[in-house]
C-alpha cells in the first residue's frame, strides 16, 4: 500500500457495517481485498480449467470492483454505491453480512435474571504439513456437526445440568505462532437459564471434545473458557462475575466471522481453498433466534446521481482515492470495471489464459464470460 502521506485528505467519514472509517482506513481495506484476490488467483491450479473456472474468475473480478465508488452526502458521510454482495469471495460483504446477522439475533433481547453466558474455544492439534491442514479442516467440519447434534440432544432433555436457551458455533482457521500451516478451532457461545449446574455443564462440553479429538488424532485437544459462566445483565456496566448484554451480543457475533486481525492475503486464499476442499459452505451454525429468521436484505447498491449526492469518491486500482463530480459516476463505474478486468486477466497464469482462449474459441462463448 502506498504511504499514507501520499493520500489526498478528504473531510469524509465512510459508513462500513455501522462503523465510521476515514478515507485512508477504508483505502487500506480495499488494498487488502485486492491482494487477497490476487492471492486467490495465484493459488489456482494451472492444470484444470472448465466453465466453472470462468464463474470463479468473474466472481473475483466483481469482488475487486466492490465498494470502490462512494457517494458523499450530508454531513460528509460517504456510502458505498456499487456492492457485489458475494459472501464467499468478497471479504467486505462477508464482514457486513455477519455483522447484520449477529445484530439481528441480539436486537431487543431482554435477558432474564441469572441467565448465564459461556464462551469456549475448542482447539485441534496444530498442523505440521499441508496434509495435516486438510485433515484438520475436514475433522473440524465433521466435529462441528457432531457437537451441534449432541448439544441439541442434551437441550431437549431440559435438565438442570443443561438448561440451554441458545447457542452459536463457528469454525475459525488461522496460523498458529509455531507453524506456517493453518489449524482450525471452534468458538462456541451458549446461554443457559438460571440454575444451571456450571461445573457439570462445562464438563459435558470438555468431555465430548476430548472424545472427538482422541478418536481422530489419538490425543486430546484443549478447551479454554474465556467466559466460564457469567451472569448476563441488562445494565451498561459490568458487575462482579457478570457481562453486559452488549458484551454478550459481541460474543454471539464472534463465531460468525472467519477473518482474523492478523490475516495475510495468502492466508485468506488458503483458508478459502481449505474450506472448499472440505465442502464447508457455511462456517457457523446456531439455534433459532428469538427474533425469527434473518432475512438478508437486497443488494445495497444505489445510484448517487438519482439520489442527488454532492460528489463521489473513486478508489482506483492503484489504491488512491479521487473525489469528483457526481455526474461522472457512470463513466467511472465502467472505468473501474475495466481496470478490474485488466488486473485479473494479467494475474491469471498463462496456462489458464490459454485454456480460456481455447474454450471461448471452441464454444463461441459470448463475451459475457469475460470478467465485468
């Protein structure tokens, strides 16, 4: 990324998932997205090409374009004009959707007296090779489903040892400090009714995880309990061994995210490949929300010209933003898409470029198969 001193300074704040960012902060996010797209392309197998490869490349080009044009409105608040809404290929859209889902689950919930919150991290042995990575991620996918099954069975019995109200479990995959390979772990957040037998409740989760990991790896993995059974209070301040409802809402959101703060573009690409290899399309699961099923909103794109925005900010592929007249929106949108197409096509390995050209020639495929 270019040094921050090279950036033009705009008195603008950008709304990203309910959080305000500066032009420079958002520029760094876009630059990471660009590098993650290039890392995904670099990791593509050069000896395989089929029509699905074209769909994959198109989706990467759309992710590269996503949110690069902002409409500036009142109080210098900027919003995204062009959103791809791909939660598998686009890190921006995945982040926004996970925040919306967790906010929907927690919205307006009033917690009853002495309800308890638990957060446990269920780890696996660290990967020491590429084959370990694949074994690790396949195990965690199966273990997640087994864990959910056992939790549901226990909750249906409605015993004092397991008075479960809700749960969310999610797969996280990252590099450990002592290995260059990715290892998986589960984040499990649970809420129980008053009167829960905390030691027995925790032991049942620990015991199940020991059983699963010993059977798969021949040794038991660890469970840690950052939140070992704290009361949830509706107040704004923590009191004693309790957490606020806001803190609990944040806990619910954490299993739903897949990105880590220390991710590199290469880790993002590798994690996506591992999930695809293991057949993981959804990294988290949870009990039914008291607020009903989350309804994903329609694509959050808008036309700044029709809405009368006073200007637009365009982030070119070199990472530098430029503020200009709103009337230039359509021209700049087409220009950004052309830039993205050029970046993607130039990054493709020569073997895939040749296979693509041969496929188009032999099938007389329409031009729409080229990234837009």
